[in-house]
C-alpha cells in the first residue's frame, strides 16, 4: 500500500511588530509573500524577487534581511520588524522623519526597504561594525566617522530607481546624528550609583 507523501505545509507563528500571527503556509512560501499575501502587510514591497534590489528589506532580530529570500517557516521564533512597526505609535522614527524632511524618496516604492535598512545601518555603525569603506577595521578603533562614503557603502544593497540617493544619504546622516544626540542626553542610570558612592566616600574622608 502506497504511503501518503509528506505534507508540504506547516503551521507557523510569526512575531511581527510585537504581535503574533499564526498561519499555515507551504514550506516554500517566502516571508515576503506571507506578509503581503497572507497577512495584508503590504508596506514591504516586492521588487526584483531575487534579493538584489532591497525593496523587501525587513529586520530579523534587528538585523537586515531581504524577505524575498527568507522562508516564512525559517522566521518562526524570530523578532520580525516591518515598515509598519518602525514608528512608535503616532511618533515617526527619526529615520522616517529625516526621509520626510529631506525628500529621501520620489515614487516611494523603495522607501520602506530603504528606511528599514537605514535603521539597521545606524545601529550597526554605533556598535562599531566596519564596512568595505572603513579604513581602520580594528575593534579598538571604534566606530568610523559616518561619512557619506560610509553611508553609501552600507546602504548599497537598497536600490532607488528614481535616483534619490543624495537625499537618502543626507537623511541617514541626519537620523544618525539625532540618534547619537538622544544617546548622549539619556540619563546614565548605571553610572549614577557609582558617582554618588565616590562623593560620599570623599565627604567621609
């Protein structure tokens, strides 16, 4: 008696923008198609469908990924952030605001992928990750200056067929500056107790 072929479908639970979505998908279904066709999250765009244009860029555990090459079943258990989840409520992410202020888009089709990529680029740079444009890649050298050349290299996986690259570079630079200022202005809660202890010790002496 012939045995039934193994099922090519599985139920998966995807954690997208802080919400869990359970659906049954063919094992060959890409994350891009699951987002757009099954969950109606059409902010993530389908461009080349070959991983070359970056229009479908999303964040997986805060790292960039092209959703057209990522299988939906392989994204289970990971933190997925799409363009719909970048803002905090009604407050735009600094990258979104910079794109808006500096006209970092024209037709807007590539913009969701550009913004998701830029969010990760800023975090990667702040963490000290080098790029192909970085002169000194030694860990002790720290983050390189985020020059226009650095931004162009780090964003090179995202194509803009309208050619808005100059404004995109400017927008990423402005958002990175805003992020750096916010980090400097944040209270140093870890350092506060140590500083108070030193002060008390000096007074006691």
